[in-house]
């Protein structure tokens, strides 16, 4: 309790001394006023300071109000700057400009690129999925694609099927072909045409039953129908589903197996609702996967889904990625970057050049001779390469300060406040 009372007394004493000092030296501090006969701060160009206490500044010579030493004239203030006008512009000594590392950049016009980063999942394209369904009933006598995951090529045999319906169709083709070959050379054209039509009709029947052309040709040249007919793969791909074994009976329309072509895959990425307007068909998607480090896959956006997921507030976009090396697998997760160009013709400036206070946005423009002028701007969309769209305040060809402008802002605000206080005191 005693310690608390002692601390309270010390703080109260310090505050009392501070108030007394301010009242005694109010006329010596530029932030508190100046003599009636002293030139107003609005027109003040010469300052005096104390070498021991550099925060002391006043508009006339005299002793330091803190230590009593004679004040020395200043060529510039504490950061080597001089306030020039009510607009907040300042002039900085060239040596100080170099020490501050002031850099500038030009204002340009061009396309604003915005990269949207999201996640996606690899899917098998729907057109690359093939179901093998026999169009006749029968029994699987020989199964060539006998395990899931097996890779098959277009036209390779999948299984041999014995089917009474195929036997009948094969006999019809053989009979029609033999009848055509047995015609005499002098047979009329009408008879020949009718025989050729019968052969074509028999071939067509086998095609409709799912028999490949190469197997139909072999049947046509045979003397009797083969016991089984071979069914072949409709595409290159992997057997991802297999519903039969050797000896199994199948019915017409039954799905025997499914084959998927993985030569290219779909990347389905989620884009948040506010970013939907930036995404367009044909824009490039770059995908990186943990399973394939150091490699980037690129592909265009080929489809934007027409509905929004109300739970995640995202819409799915689809990009097509080539998979010639078979490095990509369906179901893999990928980190996707969508390079968009929402503003094709924008005024661009580096983002670091703009000072954003929340209620105001402005930049500093060099005017030569160490003179810098602040200018209000209005920012638009932020893009890649640390560029920002300028909607108002700058034009292509202008030059803005990109480094050291925060120190300029502090000094400009300080000097502007000094002018306002000085003008109020004079008034």
C-alpha cells in the first residue's frame, strides 16, 4: 500500500513539473506558438536548434530553453527536409535523399494479371470412360483382361464369348459369302447384287452385335462358324472395374468391365465467390502436386460449372492437364494457380508506392532538385508482381517514389501541422 501511494505521488509530481515547464517555455517551442513579432510559420524558412537537444526548434536565435546553450541555425530540419507549401510538399537535401535510399518507378499502362491460388482434385474425364457391355447373352470362355488395373490398348482382346445368337449370325454370314462366291461368271447383275446385299446384311448384323471388323472378316472366310467370338477393347486405358471371371455367364447389356483412358485428366479446382468474375475460359491453370515435386503441369480452363456450392461458397472450374508420362493419377490433390487478366488496359504502379491510411490513398512524385509533391490517388485491384491498378490520380509516364516515402509522409504531416498551428497563433 505504501509503495502504491509513493508511486502515485511521484507520477503526480512529474506531471506538475511537465505542466509548469510547458507554461514557462511555451513561447520557445514552435508547436506551441511564437512571439507576436516573429514571422508566422507559414512563411518561416529559417529554423534554429540546439546541438544537445535536436528536437528543439524555434524561429529566432537565442538560448536553448532546456540547457541554455546558444541555438545554431539549421539549413534543414531533423531529417534534412524543408516544408515548401500548404499542400504537404517537401524539399530534401540531395545527400539525405541518397542516405534515405529513395527509389522511384514509372507509372505504366498494361494488362493487370491476378493469380488466384486454390486447391483441386484430379478426375478422369467423362469422355474417357468406356463400359464394355455385350449385346448378346453367353458365357465367357477365355478372359484376357483378367485383373483390375491392367493396361490394355485399343483393339486388344478382352475375352472370348460363346453365344448361340452369335453362332447363328456367323453361320448366316458364311452361307451368304459362300453363295456369292459360287455364282457363275455369267450370272445376271441383279442376282449378283442381291447376293452382295445378303453378305453386307450379315456383316452388318455382326457389327451391331459388337463384333470387331477384323473378326467379322475372319468369320466370312471361314468354312464354319467359330465356337467363340472375341470382344476387344474400345480404347487405350486401364481396367478399373471387372465384374466377370472365366466361365461366367453374361446377359445382354450387362457391364462386364470399365476401361478408363488417363492420357489426360481433369483438374477440378474451387474458386471463391468474389473471384468468379475474374476467371474466364481459356485462362491457364498451373498445378503442382506433392507426389510429383519440382514439376508443374499446365492446362487451359475448359469448363466453369454453372452452380455454386452453398456450403463452401465456391464454384468449380475445370482444366485439362496432359498426362503423357502417366505421372498423374485420378484422386490426387493439387495446388492450383489460375493466371487471370481481369483488367486488360489499366494504369499500373508498384503497390509499395501508395500510402494507404484507410481514409486516404496518396503517393509522392519527385519534382526535381529534391522536391517531392504528394498526390491523392484511388486504387483499384491489386495484381501480380506487386502492381496495383490506379483508377484516379496518376497517368502513364508519371514517376512515383517507391522507397522512403513513409519518412516523407511523416515529415510532410509534421510540417503541415506546424504551419496550421503557426497560422492559428498569428491569427
